[in-house]
């Protein structure tokens, strides 16, 4: 359950978009109609319900659905996606680098996205493919590793609820510039959209930011960089990248969140993309209500960079 206190008085559906992080008004209205929203402790199915400043709003179904502006016909393509886990209702794939999860603003028509590869997997299994209810969460274009998929809208909603209630554990492996002073620490810093560079996120306070908390642990260190394991308590856009850059240890290969040290290492070793890997995902499958731990092996590129910077390979 995700909850927040309304800062301003307005309609409930507008509030969910402006203060609750929901991507569109129609998505907010769907959540309200589905009984996923509580206002002042009671479920309300009225999108126009009046919210007062200071009211508590709770959302039981956080969304990772695709924005309506990004919904396009998806042509199946065989991207040779590796399936790490599968049962009757869901699967976990090993996302490769270089593929946006879905189409979006600024992308050329015809660009192949990960959804095309997922559509092919569904086609092979004779499963109905509904692009708006297959992704339980997202990964950035160049982030690799565990990505959880639902095989039906009902399962999608059940998995979304697990993410909203923070029952899913997400662990990343990151190669960063420099060596942290503390071998283990919690980064508790709200994240919001950068006020000027709108495609970027940043650590910030105020009403336009959202709670974000990450824990990192030092696994290995080289002369100029470190290997970290990161455990996310929340799932904000670019969270790991923003948090690590904020403490002075940006991810190697990241051209968006970087500093002079990470730029030098990227150029020196020819690092093509961010060394960030969604290593482990722990969740309860709706098929058996049992918890499953799924691990994605480090990609070859990541291992090669580790060798170049003299860091012992991580045993996964």
C-alpha cells in the first residue's frame, strides 16, 4: 500500500496524477473504479471525489502500465530473450541492454522495443498478448537483468499490488566510480524530475519529489572503482543511478548521471553502456503463493569491464 498526504484540495483523479505519481488521468480513473484507492481510510470509486488538503490517500495498485501515448501496434520479433523463470501465470526474462521496454516520445517509427520480443515469447506459447498489462515493472533501456512479466491482466494487477505494497525485493549490481567511505549505507533521499532537464531525475525536496530509499553494500574494490550490491526499498525512475551519482559514485558508462571521474574511466576503458544489472528479483508468484528468488547472470560486457578495472568477478 502506497500512501501520501494531499498538499492541495482538488479532485481525486487529478490528485493522483499531480501528487501521487500516476502517469495519466485515465489511469487514475481506472484505479479508482477498480477500488484500488482509499480516501480518508475508505475505498472510493468516484473519480470526482473532493480531496481536502491534509487528507490521507492510499493506493493499493501502483501502476507500471504503459502510458497511453506509447501504446502502438507491437510487431513480434525474436530477440532471443532468455527466460529465467516461468510458471502458468508469469515469467521472468533476462533483459538485454540496448532495448527500450516500450516505445515513447522521441523514438523513430519502427524502432524495435523489448515489447516486440515479449510478444514473440507469447506467440510461441499461444498466449494472448496485451501490451498494456504484461509489464509488472520497468527497467531502463541500457539496464540488464530480471524483468517480471504477467500472462494476464488479473495476474498483472496482483503483481502490481506486490510492488505497491513493497513485497517485491529488487537487488542490483553496479560498477561505480570511486570507493565509498562506508562499506554499507542507506541512501534516503527523495527523487523528482529535474526542473530544467526534463528527461532527467534528481535528488530534491518539496512537493514534486517522492520518497526514495536505497541500500548499498561494497562487494569488491579496485584502484579507482567499486562493485556494489544495491537493494531498493522503493522503485523510482532512475533511482539507483540518481542515488549513486548523488553520493559521488556514478555508475560507469552512464552518460546521463556522471562526473569527471566516471567520464575518464568510461573513455579509458571504452565502456559502451551503464554497468547496472538487475541481478536478483524476489516475489511471490500468484500461481502458488510461494516466494521465488530469480537471479540473472552478469552480462559479458559487464564481466569484461570488471576485468579491465581489475575487480574480481562476482559469483552469480
